[in-house]
């Protein structure tokens, strides 16, 4: 390449870089109201992504790499664990839980509960107010309803499912710890780092409310769900399981596998999540899925729009001022 051509190419590179920076700044400006709404309500992070491209990000809580506990937003990792196990041919959604938890095989109702029902919260298994939330107690629970009839947003399902994963991994000769397996096999390859797990007294990672993750890491997890398990042209996790994760069930149309769905409900039953997603007006699409933790910890994704949004708070304390409908209305102005 002669000197004149080299200078021209270099100039194009500079123009391209500056144009990209300008476009990024313009995008960030469009999301300024949403970022400000989040920051004014104890917000630590705000991230807007479309088709894998970061359009805006703000970190009033500190470093971009900082991990934040996401409380019950952790449940978004359960379908990723299931989809990883299925892709590795270690289980199916419709196999009976009793195939792995043998104690359930002799029970007339529990023997009919599938892993799908467990993940969808429609198994009929739920702790009572005074029950100690241990694995042994979760396995011993009597179903309050036949499977598929009533929705329960309860930690018992996650305890049982984590134990199913542990037993299947151990039997296959793989890393038996479900959190380590998921992190090494699925989360590290997609850049879902840094991530940490709170563990219960029995040493098991808490897939109901125990993850602490960076904003970009959580967004990558949402992106993998949105892409139905495909990453860099490779099927990293089972597509069927991740499609099911963002569909409701007969028991509750507004809940998938660890995710809340913007779809209208068939009943007026009050949901356990503190959200006005179904009560307020919002321009968000009907296929919006949301992982939600106390204090306004949120992961939103829309497969049809190619959108993933993360909002994290500095703490898991309740925040009565947080409105999903208002926040999403502000976010959607930027797209």
C-alpha cells in the first residue's frame, strides 16, 4: 500500500471509530431518562442491549465489573441449567421427577410430577409458612394440588430441581455441583462473569435467590435465553427448553421457568412479585420476560425485539417507588 492509500485508510478508520462513538453517545442520550429514573431509586447499574449491541450503560453504583446480588432474579439461571443438562442429554423436561428422586415413585401424586411442572411452578409442591426451607423438607412435602392446576412461586421447586441436577451430574461422572457445572460449561463461554453463588447450610448453591452477578454478565445470560441457546453459531444450550422458559403454563400464563411474562393472565390471582407490569400501561411487547428480585433488581428480555435490559439496585431492600411500567415506558423511548 502506498503512502497516500495508507493515509486514506487510516482516515477512514478514525472516521469510523468516531462515528461509532458518536452513535453510542446518541443512543445513551436517548436512554438518559430511564437511566436517571433508575439511579434516583438506589440504582447501581443500567444496561440496554439490542441484538447483542450495547446501546447504553450507566454504573452509578461503581465499577462495571462489580457483582450485585439479584435476589429472586437468580431464578433466570434455572432454565439455563435445565437447557444445559438437556443439551448434554442428561434429562428431558417431561421425565418424571421420580426418575431421579426415587422417594417420589411410590406416591400417587408426586410420581406424576414432571421436571417441566417443577420448573413452571405448577407441581403443587410449596413450603408452608412455618416449614424450614431445607432440601429434606422440600422432598418430603405433600402436594397441595395435583400437578398443572395451581401456580406456586416457591423456593421448594428450586431446591428439588438443584438436587435433581446434582444427582444427574454425579451419575454421569461430571462436575456434580450444579452452579460450578453451569458456570464452567455455559456462563463462562458467553461472558457471564463475574458471578458468585450464596449457598445454603447443606452447601448447595441457591438457585432461588443466591446469585450475585455483574450487569453485563446478567445481560449475557438474558441474551442466551433470547437467542434460544445459540452462541457464536453454536447450540450451547437446548433451544426447546429455552423457548418453553418464556411461555406460560395452564396454571399461570404470566410465569415461565423462573421468569415473569408480560402476557395477560387467565385468572386474577395475585402474583408474589412486587410489580405493576400487568397493572400499568407500557409499550413493552407482549413477549417481554422479566427476572425480578426485591429492590427493583431486573432483567428484561424480548425475543421479538432483540432486546435485553438490566437494572440492578444497590441493595435487596424493598423499594415501593419502583415501577416496571414507568421504567419500561422511559426505556422504550430510546429504541
